[in-house]
C-alpha cells in the first residue's frame, strides 16, 4: 500500500501534512480506510502525524471521546508493507 502526502507550514510555524493519492493493497484496506485505519488522525484534513494509523475512539467520563492512534507498518489483511511518500 502506498499513501502520498504533502507538507504545508501552519501559521504557528508547525508543519502539517495532507493526504494525497492512495494506492490500496487489498479490498480489506480499502473498506476500512478512514473508519478503522487512516492517514494521520484520519479526518481527511491537515494533521501533524505523517503515518498510517489504527484509529480507535476511547470514551471518557466527560462524554468527549479521545482518539487513540497506533502506527501501522503492514496491512493487517494481506501483510503488504504500508509506505508513506512525500510529494514535493
């Protein structure tokens, strides 16, 4: 699997990353994209994480869930390596 991304500077001087084109390795990965697994925080917007992550919403006592992100190196369905490639 290959995920292309680009970097942009924010107003506070921090680098943010935006997801670009994706080449899926299997149907399982395609179905789970932005549901269980995604680029950065998986919301499709700019993020400070440039990795593909498992996305798990953890409920809190305050009723505001916390997003837990666990980096993924290999597809959990077919075992192919997950590559992130910066586009300039």
